C-alpha cells in the first residue's frame, strides 16, 4: 500500500489516540494517521491497510471456529508510529522500544483493564511486549501478500482488503 496521499503532518503533530470508553462499537472510527506524510522508519515492515483474518492456527492446526476468525484489523503507520484499530480497540504506539511511547490503553477483553505495552520493529517484524508479563510477545509480520499475527495461544493469517473496504464494516 502506498504512503498516504495529501498528508502534510509528521507523526509528532498528530495527537495520540485511545480506545473510547466501552470500545468504539460496530464501526471503526476514522483513521488516525491519514494526514501523516512521514515515511516509515528503516526496518519497519509495511503493514498498512485493513486486514481480515482468514485462518487461525492453534497447535499448528486450522481452527475455523476460533473467535478471531474473520475479524478485521486496520493498521496505520507513519514514521515509527503504528496504530492498530480492531475489535473495539484503538492501540496507538511508537515502535521505539520504550515504555513511555508504547501502548497506554485498555485491554480488548473488557475495554477497561489498563495495559502498557512496549513496541519495537525487529528484523522486519512488529513486536509487542506487555509490561509485567515477561516472555510474552505478540508479533505481526508480512509473509508475501499475507500478514502473520502471532498471539499467545494462536497464530492468525490475514489478507489485506481493498482500499476503502472497511467503511461501515463491523469488526
């Protein structure tokens, strides 16, 4: 996906977004970084776009009935900043390896439990490490045209939707 067009701002100039109280409901909110023109930092995988989970693997076996199957994630990137929107949450972060600039939001589980997550780009992979949970990592990486999302307990394969396909689509 090409960089945003018409953008004129740097990542620092756009306020950090957070999940609204109780989650955002059925429709994704507007993009956060749409007006950002800053190129991605070196080593960042290009994950921009809206992605749909097409397969979930648990213990390396396809699990069609898994709750994340068919869900959507919109990923925005600008500079070292990345925003994941999906399942009611908006997680906005800097991928600079610091706790101060990581995710400071709520868990998707209940939209109220506070979370702090350190984000980095490592060898072309987006890596999330929740503070207080040593050894736990969530990753997103490209595998050809697909994105691979690893989360404790499952691995999901996602395909990018055509531009604009997420408008009005429940997540």
